[in-house]
């Protein structure tokens, strides 16, 4: 046998879960219209009367009464019993489709409704012989096409306790979503307590919706912004309110703060909900200006050293009719320069900071700024002593040349005879050794790798090759003038077999075999610099460093 009590209780609670379609006010909310052949139900309302008033139940739980608050009639909802079971009376707005075999499959078809009321009010009487109470509830829903279910938009509920005379009631509606509803239902139940009592009677009359002003949301007119710039909307903070910003193109929530800054074009909706969730909303479209100056690249070159900075800022191109200014740390540091169609140079400047160039179109709505360049001035390297040097003989590779100290991040170059870099070492924070080197005068230069700030190191290392003792003691050899401009003269007490000249890179630039005691060399076509003369006699080789200044 069908569980009749379960049927009506299931119908009552399904009413708060299964609603569709609605209209803009509660139709027949004063219960004055009771059409004939409607199974004892008021117009626009429904109950299980059609299924329960005949065989085998013979139970009517909803009926018309003349005990009204105003007008001629009110609705009476009564708890009854059948087959030994107590069942509540149920009255619902719209249509109720009862499934006797499967009560949970019963459907409540509400009325189409798209507004957002803030509450429901009315008048009632309630009588019971036990500890029973009735209930009235309102539900707003919206059909979700993706899930094929109804999403709850808002709800409200009020218990109705015993009152012998008409008592006014009202309750607030709480919103769970800012979406617009498409359906409303009102459910009235005569017994909602755990101890339902046979004969509990609820009389209801003059139902009406209450409307309160929703939060005011005014985003103003549509907005135009410039590339690289933004526009901030401010809804104003109110304690207890919630704020939602929606990108209407993607349907994504992009912020939940009162303030929202837009940097890109799009269409946005702002929703503000009061503590009950009642929403106010507005939409705005953001457009991007199209007629703006072109964006060019900014670069910087020059000396970035703290002691003597000199920096030029170069804009890769420009447009005629556009005026360009250089800015440092948000302050203008140059006069406006009109574009020429070519690159523009600003400088020189000698201060650290964030630099950029702003392009301004006198007849346009937008400026255009380049990316910023951060200028940092770096210190010149510390000065250390050149170490090493000395003499070596023909059987050795040379002598060691180094530095007394070094800095990390600094590169050190060893220079021979003032002109050619013959070695490079990265600073380690400790003394450096450049290695073994042959004859020459060695100095060192330090360069900060980040900004190419250079500093000469102190001192020099002199490396020379030793002359055979017997030759030095017995032979007088002269090389003059030194430095030489046109001719170099070499004379010896004994015959000179060969003369060779080498540049500072060690390349032979001149060689001559002779059988005389004097040699005259034309050096007028030589490159200015330091040379090594090697003179061969029967006693051995004699080396002499000379300078050529043609």
C-alpha cells in the first residue's frame, strides 16, 4: 500500500527543491478567486486534493474559508489522517504533479518570475491541540542548461506558531546568487514539527512580496583608455556588502574588491550584494584608443662610471608631429623634441635613476611611454700594485708578472710596453698571477665588467734578458739614437754577424746579415712603438730595447 504520509511529506519538501517558471507578483495572493472544478484549490495554486480527495483516501487538506483577513475568502490548510497516518496539508503556488507510486518523483511547477523581492509578508491564524507549527517558504530558482537542473537563486522561510487571531508575519529573502531568477514558488505547510498533530489548521491570507531598494551600482559611461594605462572603478566600501567583478567575455570573476582597475578593453559587470545577498549591478564597456604614437625602443650608451659619468639615451626612431621628452623617476629632465622620423638622442646625463621617453601627440588623446631603463653608476676598480719582473737568460721562458690584489667582477689586462694587452685575468678577491713573460715593461689595467670603467694599476714590472758575461765585459756595443726617428745606428768593437728587430708581439719585422762593425737601419717606415733589437756576434746574442717614433 502507498505510504500516504510519506507522499505528502515528500511533496512538501520537494517544493523547496523543484521549481520552474514565474511571474512578477503573487497571483491570487489574497485568495479571493476559487474557480469551480479546481478540486477545492484557489486559482493559480495547487495541492494534493486531486489525488487524495477521492477513493481510497477521501482526504482534503486545502479548502476555502470565509474566515478572511480582508475580502471574502482565505485559504485553509489542514493536517489530517488517513489509514492511521498523520499527513500535513500542502498548498503550493503553480502546479503540483503528484506521483503516488514514487512520491520523490513528484514535481512542483512554479510560476515564471524574474524580479528580486526582498521579502514575503501576509497574515495567518494557526490552531493546534499539540506542539505543532506550520511553515511558509519562498524559493527563487534558475534553470541551468549545462547541468539540466535548477539552481537556487534565493530562499526565505518562516515558522507559523499558534495564533487565535490574525497575526501579521514577514520574512526576509536571502540571495545565494546574483543571477536573475526565472521561477518562483511559495509553499505553505500546515504541520512542520516532528510532532505533527491531526487537525492542526493554518489559515493564510493577503500574501504579498516586499521590495527593497538593492545596492546602487553606477559605473557611469563607457570608458576609453590608452595603451599601457588603466582606469579604476570604485564602488565604495560598505561593511557587510560583497563585491563581484565579472568579465562578460569570459564569464570569469576577475575581482572581489570594491576597486577594480582595467588595463585592457572588454565588457565588465559589477555586482554589489547587501548582507542578505540582494544584488545591485551595472555593466560598462572599456575601449582602447587606437590613434596613439608608435612605440619605439629606448637604449642607453656611454660611460656609467661614478667618477665621470656621461650617458646618452637613444630613441630608435620618431614620428613627425609627435613631441618627445626624457623622464627620470617620473620627472621631466629634457625639453620637448619634435620627431623627425629618425632616431633621437637625449644627453649626456650623469645621474642614476629610472629613465624613459614619453611621446605626446598634441592632437591625440594618448601619450605613449617607452619601457624604463635603470641606470646605475658603478665605481672604478681599486688600485693594486703590479708585481714581479726581473731578468732571465736564454734558457728560461721569462719571469712571472702579477698583481698584489684583485676584485671580483673586475677584469685585469696585462699590457706590454704600453701598447699591447698580452694577458687577461678575472678578479678573484686575491692576488693574481698573469704567468711568465719575456722582455718588456709591463703595466696593468682594470676594467669593471658591468660598465667598462677602467683604472690603471700602480707601478710596472720590467723584464729583461741577461747578456752573456764574457761579451758584456769584453765588447763595447752602441745602439743609437734611442728613441730613433729615421735611422738606427749599431756599432761594435768586433764584427756584427746579424741584426734582427722584433715588435712587442714577438713578430720579426727586420733581419739582416752583415760582416761589418757598424750597421745603419732605416726605421722611418716603422710603426711607432717598442722594438727589441737582437745583435749576434761571435760571442753570442746581445738584446736591446729601443723606441721608434717616426
